[in-house]
């Protein structure tokens, strides 16, 4: 029985929405009582206040289902479904930090000093550097997470902190990064704020950069220099277009390390150099907060598939859902970013249909009728008295090199080859309003007729049916 209850509650946690969590926090602020005790190791941080994560999740589940949940209903902990659900909903869960014995200034100065005696082996000096990078500096950031959490939560993101000095052999360029765990599941994916240390021990760099790899066909590949440069230039142009002041983050980053260090430098879009002799806590916290705002703007653009070389968000979401559906129960999802909400997807679809209708009219189609609710295609139309079937796809991505089709849609276009058209509306823009998202803009590509032989159709998953004798 306990296993069944745990699994059922896990399914419910996967259905939890941000509004349920926000409602739970408001009720706790108003004095709501629950069966949950204070947390021992973790806090959920919201608008500068700290809450026991399981208490929040239990009350949120009760709000969602109308049932009552207690401490035995589900587990907490770093890899638990509870914590994953809270973070997925855009709330920050972080380890408790009582106090840090060493000051931030002294810890950074010691890391930089140890950089001058770097060794790839696990020497005493490198063990101490690892302790500082993996534990002490992240502890300082977590102890001050209230400075940054409201920025992330108000934008719908959660915040995590992690440091690394290498696995096995020690790296010349250790780092500490701040990130949303869904937008950047690992240091090899996505964008993040990262603290770098020069090999000569003189400079600390506060930066925003991207991973030097790209996810394709289920694998990670190193980005060529030209592609990496395009992503970095894209980030800079996006932030400048938002009139965000970034001149002070134009410092050249020089880690003076090996090839990996050089890749870090190439992947940096914004950098602020702080010299160890002139380092102050106040400047560190102020500049880190400013870089968090830059990072969040990039996350918004990344979420909508605007980053060069990225897959369309619609494709990523479906691929992740399929993978989760056929994976073992309880297996941690690889995640594909935060994706678009149902309201945002609906706004994009409506805008795509609007753009498609205009494109069809301009191309000589008549008797255009929206049949998307009842058929396996979107518009029926005629041209020169001949009936046509029209497929419409919309995306926020600047280009659309791939689309999603159901088996029924593919069969339909194969059967009616020569008299079907595909309309792709890409680079649609989304704007958040209190009344809901509004989709504007977009560029239309009309393929009429749609020549299927010019496309590759790749199955995302197979349905396997047993053969009975």
C-alpha cells in the first residue's frame, strides 16, 4: 500500500501548477496550519521569506485536489518528486545555510591564490580549492539568495547554485554558476551566470554565458567556433535591443588556462572583471543582481526558441513528453526547458491561423474554411475549382526546420499528394499581458503543393503491438 500511495502522490505532484503553490504560500502567510513540521535541511524561498518545502507542497496538493496530505504522503529531498515539482513551478528550493565561517572576500582571495599553484592532481592545495568552489562560495550565494530569488520567481523561474573544480582530474578554470535547473539542466546545456577565476590569481570574472555544446539527435556535440560566436553575438544584440545597460559588462575575459578555459571565454557574452586587490562585497552583490536580470531575459528568449541553432519549443516539449511517457516510472526527466504555457501555445496557433488565411488568399485560394476542430488538417480551400487540404504550423522560433505531425496527418498528406499545402508561420512574438499572452508578428512560408519527398520524417516513438499466433 505505501508504494501505491507514493506513486499516486508523485503523479499528483507532476500535475501541480504555479497557482497552487502561490495559493499555498499565501495561506501559510495568513496562518494556515498543516501536519508538516519545520524543515531540517532545505527551504523554499519566496519574496525573501523561507518556508518548509514539504509543507508548501502538501498544502498546494490539498488546494489542487481537495484532499488532505501529511508528512507520510510523499518524500522530500534533493531528487524527490516534491522538490522537482516546486522547481518546475518556478519556485526556488535551496539548502539551508546557518553561517559561513570564512568571509566572501577572504574565500575569493584564497581561490585566486590557489589558482597560482594549480595542479591537475588532487593535491592538498587543490582539495582546498575544491572545498571553496564547491561548498564555501555556493554557501555564500545561498545565504544571500533573497537578493536574487524575487527576480527569478517573478519571471517564473527557479534558482540553483553549483560549483565545480573538475571530476577526477582538476581543471585549470573552476567555476560557480547560478541557473534555472530546467533551462540549464547541466553546465553543458543552456545559459547561466557563472563566476570564473583567472589562472594567474589576479582577477575574478562575473559573467553570463552559454554552454559550448548543442543538443542534437539525443546527443551533445561541441559547438564550432562560428556557431558559438553567433550565439554570443545573438545574446548581446538581444540585451541591447531591450535597452538594458550593459556597457560595464564588456570586459574581456582572460582566464589564461588551457583549451577548456578558452572555450569558456568564447562562450561568454557578458563579463565584469573584479580585481582581487579592489574587491568589495557590495560591488559583487550589485553586479551579480544585474547579471541575473540579463540572464532572465535570455531565458525568456530561449524559452521561445529564439536562440540560434535551437530546436523549436513545440518539438522539444513533445519529445520530452514522449521520452517521459515511455521511460521507467520514477526516472528523472532530462527536461527541455520551461516551454510554453497552454495559453501561449493557443495564442501562437491563433496567430498562425490568421497569417495562414491571409497567405492563402494572396495565393489565389478561395472558400477557405477552418476545419481544425473536426479534421486532421486546418483549412479546407479551393483553387481553380479544385479542393485542397491545408496544414498550418506556428512557432516562435526564427526559423522552422522541423515540424510535428501525427500519423493521421502524414497519411492524409500522402494520400492527397499534389493537393495539400503546408503553411509555416515562424518568428511569432509573444507579449505577456494581464489578460493573457498576445501573439503578434510572424513570417509566413507557404508550400503549395507540399512536396513530401523533400522532407525526412523521423519517428519520435514507436507503438509496438504483440503478434498473436
